[in-house]
C-alpha cells in the first residue's frame, strides 16, 4: 500500500457526512492535526449530508494568498 501521509498544505475535506457523524469526524481530524487546527467549516449539502473542512493556519494562509485576499486587517478597504 502507498504511504497515506498527506503533503503539507492540503486541506482536509470530507464530503457526504450525515449529521450524527459530524462530531466524530471533527474529533478524528483534530487528533490527526493536533493543536495546529485553525478553522473548521461545516456546510450543509443536499439530503441532510454535510461537508466538513478542517485546515491549519498554514493551510489557511496559503489559501488566502492564492485567492489574492488582503493580508492585513483593513488592507484594501476604503
């Protein structure tokens, strides 16, 4: 079997989670990423299924830089 370690900078995105499994899924991701967890997003999809996104601060910073969003608070605002 190939090594299942994820390269640095990948956001965990788990699709199709039923409501009752969201706490277990989040707990597993926190155990995997530890204290580095920065943001957890839970989005409802169709038929009571949810998508869970778990990202670290480094992953969040990389995503913001790719999107070209302002880096500092107030930067780019009138």
